[in-house]
């Protein structure tokens, strides 16, 4: 797996938790592969606050404090793993089978450290649609993404079209 995709997936996990989304296919697959249980909502409380600060800071390229606070509380433990020969060797930032909040903390802290430093090229943006506060991960080649979802993109296109029509009348 390309490193940018790996960091992108871990960053998507972080952003999904901060957005308060239902568990995605990606999250289920990553938890499954690494034998991580889905955390109970009450386990996530304090962690989500810390993670939200770190994700917001990473989306602006700083300040560095919130990402370092997450790293301090959940220090990454780097290993290489090929899932018993079934996959390509890749980095892990937390042990398989760990308590879900620790696994998420270490993995997201490592990913957000990369995002903050700008390499590999993964960025976190805030949706440009009116009345949408959601964050998204952009690992597209030219980093041209502007919306959290297709729904927000088309809603914005329709609104702009209507505004142009009104202006023309
Ligand atoms: Zn793995
Ligand atoms: Zn949106």
C-alpha cells in the first residue's frame, strides 16, 4: 500500500470520529484487519475532545500543541506487519488487538503528525457548502477537493445556478 493511502485512511478515521459519523466501511475494515473492537460511545468522550483539537490544528498546519498533546497521551508504537503473510508489509502505529481508544489514539496521532508536516500529501479541509461544518480528507493529486460529500457539492452547484438565474432576471 502506498504510504499516502495509508496515512490518508488513518486521517479519514480521525475525521470521521470528529464529524460524529456512523462507522464507515473503511472503519469496519480497518478494525477488522487489526482485531480492534468498535468502541462504546462513552469510551470515546475525552478522547474525541483531544482528537477534535488535533484534527482542527492539523487542518490549518498548526498550532503544533494539540497534535503533540495527542502524541503525548497516545504515543505511537511503530511496527511493520504483513498480517501473517496475507498482505504487503506496512507500518502500524499501534499493536493489533489493543483497546480501541488506545489504538485509535496512537494511529490518529501518527497520521495527524504527518498531515501537520505536509508529507505525504494529505490535507484536511472544511466543507465550503453553506451551513456545513464538516471536515474532509483530501488526498487527491491536486488537492482540489472543496466539499465533504457529493450531496454538499451538488447542493452548492444548484444554489449558484439559481443565484445566477435570479441575477440575470
Ligand atoms: Zn495492518
Ligand atoms: Zn458538507
